[in-house]
């Protein structure tokens, strides 16, 4: 277990790859032009049409 993990905060767009549970998911984020990375996200940092989704179960909102 890491006691001081490095945290990266980005503002941008990405494609949701997987919803892990009601709070967390994986996103494929474009961190620079044509440079993509897989990142873990929390629902408090997830927005849909400028609305924060922190109060919602993302499993219900983001299904295929």
C-alpha cells in the first residue's frame, strides 16, 4: 500500500471503458494530442452535460 500516492488531476474528455462500482470507473483519457492513458475516476469528478454526477450511482447512469 502506498502511503503517498501521486495523484493527477486533469480536465478534459475521454471515453469510459468500464464502471467498477457505484463510485469508480476506468476512462481512456486523451492527456495530449494523440496521447491516451487509462485512468481511474471517481463520480465526484464526472460530469455529463455540465452536471456533476457525484450524487448518482454511475452504474445506473452509464450502462451500454
